[in-house]
C-alpha cells in the first residue's frame, strides 16, 4: 500500500495525464491508497472527484479521523455538497459529524445551509465536539439570532454552549 499511496502523490504531479491512474487508485483495496488518490483528484478538480469522495466519506473501512479530514476537501467542490454534509452531520462517528457540521457553516454554502434551528438542535448533543461545531457554524451563518434562539444558548445545561452564547 505504501508504494501505491506514493504513486498517487506522484501521479498528481503529472496533471491531467495522471487522472486515469488516479481514478483507478481511488478504487484500491487499501483505504490509505484510496484516501491519497481521492485527495489528489479533488486537488486536481477532477469531475469524478465528488462521487469518489462521497463514497470514501461513507466507507466504514476508512479511519473516522481520516474521513473527518476529507470533509474539509468538500468545500473545494461544486455540486450536491450540502446534501452530503447533511447526511454526514446526522449520523456516524462524532469526529466526522463535527467536521460536517462545521463545513455546513462555511460561508460558501450559506444559501444552501440548514436553518439556524438545525444548528440550535445540535447544541444539545451529548458530544462536546458536535456542540462546538454547531456553535461555530451559527456564529458564521446566523450572527444575529432572535431572543428565543439566544436563550437556547444561555439556558443550556452545557457550560461550553453557555460560554458561546455569552460571547455572541
């Protein structure tokens, strides 16, 4: 796998002529090879990258930490990215969910982002990473909340959420 992973990195330097081999490596049996090939396809803006990345993000054989890092690459892509981010934010490993929630808070997706109520609901999640990602997304997408919505922050049972509400 190490040689194939390094090959994926090298192929990216070949530009468009390396795309067919990178696409093949994105289907490799070793998760680390699929990861590297997918990263390179995204960076090269390959038209097939969104579908490849979507499969990889939902691949249970890929380490959740690695999948969370891949979520950051989604903001570089066009297409149905917010829909995929919504799916990832709803269920799965905490680290992936948190990365998806934070990505939904990217200004690039402001017109397609879920409503503030989506993020406000996440402020009650038992996982601190989910709550913190939701609070950060709200600060970007909804800098001015209603009094009722602000109370959701201030009345939370979680100190980190209350602190985020005070800093608003």
